[in-house]
C-alpha cells in the first residue's frame, strides 16, 4: 500500500537554554497577532467605525479567552476523568490539548464583558473576531500536524500518511483537511463577503456565516478524523466534535435568519 512518510519536524522550534519554544505556541502567537492586524484593517469597514484603542486593548482579553476557554473546554468535553485524577496536568498546555468549542465559549464570554465594559456593540465587534478567527484556526491545525496529533482514520488514499503516534497504517492527514476548510476556505469566503458585499455593514452576517461554515466543515472532517480513543463515537452515532458543532451551526442559522427577517 502506497503511503507518505511523516515529515521529520521537531515540535520544538527553538531552544534557548532551558527554554523550549514550540511550534504549537508559535501558532497561537501568529494567529493572535495576524488576527489583530486583520481586525485593525477591517475596523474601518464596520457600520460604526471601531477605534483602534479598543482592538489593541482586546488582544489581552482575547488571549485569555482562547487559552483558558480552549483548555477548560478540553478538560470538560474530552478528558474530565483523566484531569480529575491528574489536576496538575491541566496547566501543561504546551503539550497540546485545546478545544476549539471551549475557546469559542471563552471568546464569547470575554467579548461580551469587553463590549459591555466599553459600551461597544457586541455583535458588530464579534463580526471582526469571526473574520479574523480562520487565521488562527489555520496555524493551529498546521501545529497539530507538526505535533503528529489529531490525525485521521486509516485509509488507502494515495496521500495517506504514517504518523509516528498512529501505528503502521497510513491515515488521513485530517489536520490539513481542517486547515484548508476551517482556515483557508473559510477565510476566503468571509473576506469575499466583507470586501465585495460589504457584510460588515450588517452586523451578524459574518458571525453567522462563520459559525455555519466552521460547524459544517468540522462535522464533515470528523468522518475522516480518528475519534478520541477514550471517547470513540458517542452512542455509536457521532463524535464529540460533531455533537459540539451542531449547536454552533444552529446558532449561525438563527443569526442569519434574524437578519433576514429584519431586512
């Protein structure tokens, strides 16, 4: 059976004495910084222009929301029993183990608090965040690939890869599927809506579209991604990722429907 060998990429990008800088950490930093720059560019296109100082101040809030929400979500959704038995492992975030859906909940909470504190429109500000989010998703999935984690199910497709942690059989590079769908394609669709159809003038369109496309993309890729060993499929129906994506899709549909009724 033809298969591609997993590329030899050290998860540690740089060693500075006892300090290890991992690609996983750099992916989060790149996603946040590039997303911040993109939000600054888009802020001029919103119905009520959002001052730069608010976007600059939000970076710290966003970092906390992503990291705390993502980690807490992973602990609760995926490995509650393990982390109850090993509570100190919760803080070992540099070894991976983040939940997108947890990070989304964390971002929703900090965004609501931030906009309430600064008297900004919650949905309009959320549109900017959702427009920039695919940048971070792309780098995050590439980092998952470099770490050789979250790989796909066994396959006989020509591009199957033998992952070091995945046994001897070739598997779908599902991390790259997600990087393409949740990262590149979603970014292009949202950018088209923003720059060609002026979607930021209608608060909620970008956020709703983001939720729908991300949810559908994640639901689809889960058919190729290896389910978590300790969870498998829930009641042999769907994976945890699929279950968590359904309310996201429904929320996105509700947002778009709400705008449609107001037009």
